[in-house]
């Protein structure tokens, strides 16, 4: 049985690879946005593009990493699962922090 046939017979492998690609890409992009935001701030450029896309990447990273961990729950613990766990926890904490900041803003001073 060749590899193309096995990919067609097991659709869960395709979904797992999509989830793997999604959380790896969004996690790396969200991490890469941090120095880009600092550089843009230092050079006086607008950081809004990086801020918005980092938020979107982080929002996509949490469910993709959790879905990847769910799909590979019976397999042995390897580097991809370890990275997915770290990405899920750190992205979740970042989103909780952003939510905390947004909820604790005091709009009474704005007139």
C-alpha cells in the first residue's frame, strides 16, 4: 500500500496534519510578531497590522493546538505534541491576559 492510498483511507491523518500545520504556523507567527512590534515601535511605524494579526494568529492557535492534542491523544508524546501543549497553554494565557486588560479598562475618563 503506497502513501497516497493510506492518506485516502484515513481522513483523520489529513485533519491531524492540517491542525498540526495550523498551530505551528500561527504559533510561530504570533511569536514573530513580538519583535516586529518592538521594531516598528522603535522606528516610529504603525504597529496596528502586527497587533491585529497577532491577535488573530493567537485566536487560531489555541483551538488548532487543542484539536491536534485531541486527535493524537492515544499516541506517544513526541516533540509535536509537546509544542502543541506549550502553544495551547501560552496562547490561552495570552488571550486571558488580553481579555483581562480589555475588561479592566476604565472608560469613565474618556469624554
